[in-house]
C-alpha cells in the first residue's frame, strides 16, 4: 500500500472552517503531508487509537538531516498537534513538497492550513 497522502484543509480568517477528516497512517509507508503552504501556518493533528511511537522524518533539503528526525510516544486516546519548520522536514526530491510521518501503531492524521 502507498503512503497516506494528507491534503491540508484551508480555513479563512473570520469564517467558520472545516476540520480535516483524520486518516490512518499507513504502518508500512507512513503519511505524506502536503507542505506547500507557509510552514508556520500548517497545524498537524494526530490521534492515537492505540499506544504508538510516532516518527517525524528529517527532510532532504539544505537544512534537513537525519539528526532532524525525532520521535514521540502517544497513548490510546491521545490527541497531539505539531507545527513543523519546512526547511528541516520537507522532502525536496522524490516526494517534493511533502513531510513524512510514520508510526509503529494506530495513529490517524490530518492537517489544517491557517490563514
């Protein structure tokens, strides 16, 4: 199965906006989040269905390195949010404009592009 592709739900200032439908992260290939909006305006939402370790992979651009990769644990029922710097985490080659997140458990993900 291919990686789960996550498109950002765009919301507008001073208007009621939508909430992303959270999608399960593929346990083999992870999730690729579209990160072509301004990075400081993308809010990533993660929801765990079981205890899991989540890994945010470093990008392959000038600022991206394996050292940028980090992990955190989530317990069943946890909801976490992330805002990431694109320069450190975005793929500029094979999956251009995407950030990769993987998990060893049951985690769903969505993203919102803030105005």
